[in-house]
């Protein structure tokens, strides 16, 4: 009787959360050989991909398996079309998005103005932006993870990339 009654009591385990630590970012100035430069995280790999005469880049982050796509287009009396295309690209994610927030950006001294979109929910791209000087230059950027979107799981990586995007935007300089 004593052997049967002395069982270990089953206790529920406390909930655990995944803890992801990313090393502190250090930044370096890029030399894009295009009409703009910016600072990027030193762990990110920059690859130039030009299509149809436009300057484009992929910035790959191996620690979070994500890519920032940048596409530069010169403005040729088509700024309204470029702005509309950038907005449409963001709002294509509204089907899977829980919320899309917008944040205007303006640096009059460097003539850099634009909009940053943050998409929450299981959308393919959690962050997008465009930057322009309104006369000559237009730059479109978007972030994609190389995994099926699961907002809760990739949220720490999204936050990590958001600070890098902010640094890119703040340090962008037209040539």
C-alpha cells in the first residue's frame, strides 16, 4: 500500500517564452554606386540587383533569415504614380494584416521625405517604406522573412529590423 501511494505529484509547468537575443548593431556607410547612400548593419549582406536600368538592392540578415528589398527609381514626372504604387503594395497585405500603421518621415535638411508602414498580423511583409526628395529620387523598401508569416513568432526579429530600417532611413543621403 505504501509503494502505491507515494507517487510524485504532477504539477503544471509554468509558461515559457522564447528569448531571442541579437547582438548590438553596429553600422557602416554603404557605397551603392547609385544615386544614394545610407548606413547599414555590419552583419547584413548587401547585394546589388539592377533590373530594367533601375538600381536595386537586397540586404540579407542571416541572423533572422530576412531580406530588405530596396528599389530606386528616378522621378520622371510620375511621382503620383510611384506614390500610388507604393501605397498599393502595402495595402495588398490588408487581407492578412490585423493593422497597418503609418508614420511620416521628413528630413528637410537632407531633402528626404517619405512614409513608413508597419503591418501587424500574419502578412508577408511586416515593414515597408518609401523615401523621396519629390523631384528626382524615389526609393521603395520592404522587408520579407524567409519563412511562413507568424507574427507572434517573428515579432522579436521584426523589432530588431525596425531599428535597422530606422537607421537606414535617417542616414539616407541623395548624391
